[in-house]
């Protein structure tokens, strides 16, 4: 069997497969279905400073090659995540977990990251800068190199663990934003988050989702993910975690060739809760098929 271990910001993973935030809850729900210790790690549900109920329903719209969601970062808030969710996870997952953090101000991000940084279970902080900046006119932090860098600097000032900045693809120049985060001290870059999408119900003639628009994910966005991972990986010197429409072991290999050190699987988990397990089990076959002895050897191999 080929070597599947990879190193993400100084922490070794048994394999590069990471369920993406928002598609795997806080882990213990999936542990009822299979041993989640088979995973490289996972990124838990987006966590904010305060509890959030999320957006009004309906929040989900189906598409032919994906889905649109506007859940609205529903979560119990960082204090309850630390006091209730992480202890439950500790009973079924013995690896370091990736903490996904969202916020609506720079201060929000710093507060939540500082709290989670102190948790023994947390190995990495994945900072989602696709959130609206309430003090900056509502535009996402991730649409501006300056705003993304400001969040990065604030988080790095109060944390000791590796910080990965998760970027939005809804921009014209992903590279300038990634480089700004790297210059501000980011230890890694995660991309891509969802594209902005919308569906309209022909019978009611109204948007399907109460929020009108939402995050479009699924296999349809995979080529966009490959392109952006390739662009960013060739522009920065820090590790890249790739995601966006991954559903097969072949997709993992393709994103790693584009430059990803590890690969997150998102919407596929919502279609098939065993998706990550099956991808991990199938990776040795695909590696053998393409003559790959070690996954480390192929990172960024597509030139």
C-alpha cells in the first residue's frame, strides 16, 4: 500500500481527508455510523463568539450537480462548544480536531480563536473570512486583501496553534488575498468556500431559499476549486488545504496535484454520510492505478 501520511502545519495526518466544516457537525453524530478515527482530522461546525439560531427556513435548495445552503452559521456559541461539544467529541475521536471559526468583526474572530486555542483537542484554527463585516458595510472580510490580513494579524496575535485562513471564491483575484494572509502571518490557506448561488421556484415565482441566495457547493464547483488551489499554491509558500466538489478518491489526487497538502470533503457528506470513509478506503487503489507511492510526492506536481 502507498504512503498516505501528510504533514499539515507541523501535525502529521494519517491521510489527507478532512470532512469540511458545516457538513460533519461536531463529529460525534458520524461516530455512531463508523469509526471517525479513520479520518485525517475534521473541521467542526463553524463557531462564533455568541450563539446563533441561523437564517429563516427554507435554507436548502437542490441543484442538478450540487446544492445551495443558507444555514447562517447556526451554532451554540464558543463557550458551549468548549464546555459541551468538545467533551462529547473526546469520547469518540482521539486525534487533534480543526476548529472552524467565523465572526462579524475582527474582535469576534480574535475572541473566539483565543478561547479555542487553549483547548487541548484543537490542532488547527480554520478562520472563515467569508462572513459579512458588520463594521465594514456588510462586505465579506474575504473580498479584500486588507480586511483578510487584518483578521489574520488579530488572530495570530492571540493564538499559538497553526492558523489557516479559509477564503471565499467570490472574488476576482484570489491570489492577492491569499498572499496578504500569508504576509500577515497565516500558517496555511483553505479554499474554496462555496460560490454564491440562487434558485427560483417556477410555481411560486419566488426564490427557493428564504435568504434568496446561498452557498453553492457540490461536484459542479470542482473545476473552480482545482483552478484556485493551483493559483494559490503556486503563489504562496505555506500549505494549502483544497476543497470544493470533492466526492471521489480521484478528486483528492487531482487537488493534491494542483498543490493541496490536504483535502476537505463537504457536500458529499450530506449526500452520503460514509463518503469520507469510502474515499479513504479507495485511495490506495487509485494511488496504485496511477503509480503513486507516496501522496507527499505529488503535492503540487501539476506544472
